């Protein structure tokens, strides 16, 4: 019997719950002291698929100077108006439940929902996020792109661990 591929979100947020400023800046994040890579390398070994929204994809391409950092992973970009694919990713507007069901039937490792918050919201709304690893930075940015958008439902998680990594507080949660 094969095990179900886990869908997770590994992400950093400000103390007031934002993943970026309104202008998509992460400058506040890079100023925070961190020990090592906050478990990023270990996490990356558990996944073989990355999923993101088009805005996140464009941000990654721009800020990595065209050097796509996930070339060793299968990449999907959700977009309503996108080409079929490019050299880095397959673009899709497939319904999220059908997309996840299809990926879970394929052999492989975990699936990482990188962002942004609209896509994360859509996955949460469909109850398709199995695990959250959130590193909170001790910074209040006041306004920006929220990690979690308002929902008309309740989703419970179990706290597996809470640890300090430099100045970050990292929570590791799994859905009940």
C-alpha cells in the first residue's frame, strides 16, 4: 500500500501575520537573525513537487534573477491566464481538489504549496493542507499580504512542535 502524498505549506510570516508588504517586499524578513536555514534544507528533502500562484512565481523569477531555485522539483503554477508551461513550470487552472487528487495518485514525495496567500486560502478552504510549518519573525509590518485570509469555516490543527530558530518562532502543525 502506498502512503498518501502530504500537502504542506512551509512559510515565514511577520508577527502580525503578513507574508509580504503590499508592494511584495520581503526586506523585513531578511533582516531577522536566523540560525542555519530554519530546517529548509531538511524540508526540501521531503518534497518533490512545488505549487504556487502566478504572482509568487513571477516574484521568484524576478528576485532570483531568472535562476529558478526549484529545478530539481516538479513545479506547478496556478493561473487563470497563463501559457501551458515554460522551462520551469507547468501552468494550470485545474480545480484544486482534482489537481491534488491526481497528484496524490502519482508516486512521489510531499507537495509544497509555496504561496501566495490566495492559493493557500483555496487549498485550506478545500481542506487539502495536511501540514503547516510557519516561521514567525519578531517584526510587525502593519499591513501587507496576509498569511491567512478570512474564512467562513473552522479548521483544527495539532501542534507537533514549537521551537526557536535564531529570532524566529517556528510552529509545526498537522491538520486533525
